[in-house]
């Protein structure tokens, strides 16, 4: 039985999975938080991840391609649809709400430094 390694960034967590496993399933096994709401049906689009080299993944299905649109060119994949075919590095984008809060806190720190 062959296994492939999935490496999740920025958490720096690795997991061995069988080919055909989705990135969402691999993330759960690695205890990496990949947000989702639709039950892996490619409906909520919350499970977007970035894969710079997709050679370790099965080709994208038509549904995933349509859902992602131009984001495909930026390396985005849907973790619930992307299936492991070899070793792959996966980047988890920052949660949008956390990004807004982080930016607001940074702005507040800058303003505090002025006084």
C-alpha cells in the first residue's frame, strides 16, 4: 500500500494519506483547521487552499474549476474536492475575519505609537 505525504503550511504539519484522499480529509487527520460549512459538497467555498505545485494532486474536476474561476490561476483549490495523487505542500490562507482583526490591531498600535 503506497502513501503520500501532505504538508500543511503555515502550521508545518505533515500527514501520510492514501492516494485519493481529499485535502480536507488529510487536514482533519493532521489536526489542521480547514473551514467548511457545506459538508464537502463544493457549495460554501470556505475550504479554499493554495497549492503552488499541483503535480501531487489529481486533476481538477469541472465543478471545482467552475467554482474557483480565475482563482485557479493563483493556485487555489477546494480542499473538499482536491484529491491527493502524490506528495503535496498546501498553504492555508489566513481566515478573513482574523485578517481584518489583525489589520485593525496593527493600525491601533501604530496610532498608539504616535502619542
